[in-house]
């Protein structure tokens, strides 16, 4: 590992979980949720209004951020990694923390991994668990996670609605004592540490991450902190101090807690004396499903409180429409990123990989990544990205170029609609929209603008190759 340049910036990437465009005050004046910390940081940095997660669900987006590669090129053609599944990132795939370590960075992660693990078992067979027995060695070393892919430090609970419900430090569980999770506690069935509380997850990872940042005051070595939050994804469990802060029920209160967490990281940076030389990136892994409670119906926050998490965009998490993947995104770096500016340039989260690689002088290129560094830091910086592939929770593809967006199928393509709506004879087999003229994706031009449609489809086919 080479020593980092003396002026190498620290890098913090905060990834909210299921946070929608319309949840943030700086993005939507109609938001019923207070987000003063995020709004302030946006005013001190650059806001992007055409930024997209590479998928409208979380596992593939996390893969894209850490590898600069679309996850649909892997075995994961739809949906997400489920409990006890094996790692998605291959051992020979260079990740963002790995390239930063080669440039002298200290790397740390706190929060939600959701990219699979290799669980140690007592019989060398795949992990199984039931109320009666398990073959998982909870005292053993767990591979395939953050420490296997470039992070020096990890603290979190893996996925908050997946077992095991317990804390993990680096590559080991902090307990081997488990009880079956009661049905009254939201989440998949599985082992739970006795006394586990869902509303203590966000406060604990916030404390651990902010303490890590404060400890950097004692070090001259630059650090990379990847902080994927567990909110406002289900389980929707705001801590007591945040209950009632919003006008959008428990969901809104949980978003307000996300804002508090972002403020805690910003305060820790200032306390550590690292505020001026830190690039802070904030975004969400996909759109919001907008449930009032963990078991509530989708979009119930809109129906009950009039708060639209998707803002002006059609759709929600998992959908191929804009509400599924167009998300808040801002960068802040005092003195380097022009404060109080907004860009409408096209970006994909997989671009974070090449942008940071260029920043630190690394030679790695993410296969589907384009550096946005000049777009971030130059006052009149323009996006170098001309097109973006979108992918839904159900595996539906779309392709965006300029103002045009073509969708390979009918319907939303979400979890509840994994296939396409079978068109009647003479009906369009796909969807085509001009987002400049029709941001709500209300008028399907598939049949009327066939030359544009066919050109986009051909370009998408070339990008996908054999997948």
C-alpha cells in the first residue's frame, strides 16, 4: 500500500435506504417531513436532480456502487439477496474500498451490507435454520462480507429485517446466544439476540459511525467511510425522540431520524477538524415504498397524510418508472464543490466508482461507470453521461438517453408485477416517454415514435450484450 498524497481528501458516502425524492425539503416544497440538516448540507454543496440508482431495489444498487458495474451482469437478474444467500461480489472483482486502500486510505463501513455472506457451518453444508436446530457456527468467522472486500472495519446488523438479529463486528457475531424471533417483531423468521430492539438499530450505528469520524482527529491518514443506513426502510421504527416530528406518521418520523443521523456525521466531521477536506456524498439506494408502518400498504403515507415520497415522478421503489430510481443526490466539499448550485445532468450511482477513482488517481475503471468528478467540482461542470440503463425489482429493463426513455415491457416491472402486462392485439408491447414533455410518464409514444424507439432499443441491446 502506497502512502496517500498529503492533500488527499477524506470521503464519506451516506446511503439512505428507501428514501424518496419527495421526502427531502430541498427537493420538494410539499414535503411534510423536516430535514434541516440535509437541506443545510445541500445548500453548502451541489444538488443533482437527475441522479439514478442503477436498480430500483437495494442489493443491485449496492453492488453497482461498490463495483462500478450493473448487477444485472451477475447471477442476480431480478430481486435482491435473501437471508443466508451467498455473496454477490466475486472474489476477483475490485471494489471501491479496495482501490482506496491501495491509495493509502483507511476504510470503514457501518450499517446495512445486503450483498450476501459465506456463513460458517458445522457440517460444511449450506446454512439452514429452524426453531429446532441450525448448522450455522455463530462463533466462527463470516467471510464474503465487508472485510473480504476491502473494508478494515465493519459494524452493523447485516440487514435489519433479515436474521440473525444481532450485532456483527468485523467478521464475527457479538453473541452466540439466540432465540427465535417472535412474529410480533417485523422481519423474516430466524435467530434473534435476546432483547433485540428494532428502534435501537439506527441510534447504535449512528453512534458507532460518528465516533469513528471523531477518532480520525488523531490520524493524518485519509479515511473512507461507507455508511449505508437502515432507514427509512422497514422495519419502520423511529426512536422515541423522533416520534411526532413529522406530519407523515411513523414513516415521516423515521425520515426525520435519517436527517438527524446525517447531522451527527456532519457534526463529528467538524469536531474532528476534518470538515474542510472531506468529500461528503449523500443519496438513496432507490425510491420509497412509502408505507405508514412496516406492515402498511404501499403509498399509504400519501393516502393518509398527503405526503408524496416520489415527488413529481410516477412509481415507487421496485418500479421501472422514475419514482423507483430517481433519487436525491448531493455532494459537499468546502472550497472545492461550488456551494448552493444545482445540476440537472444525468448520473448513475455506479458513477461514484470512477469518480472517486479519478479523485485519488487510481487506474481502475468500473465497467459501467463514468467519472463525474468534473461535474461535481467545477462551477459549470457538465455530466459526461449520455445514457443510463434502468432495471426494476422484477427484472424489467429501461433505457434513458437525453429526454427519451424506452421501457421493455408494459406495467411497472416491480416486485408485485415481475413480468409484463400481456398487451391485447394491436396494443404497444413496451413504453416510450419524453421526460421533458411528460415527466409523469403518462403518454406512451411507443407506436407513434417508432424511429426513436428502435434506435434506443438497439443501443440498449448493444450495452447489454449477452448480459
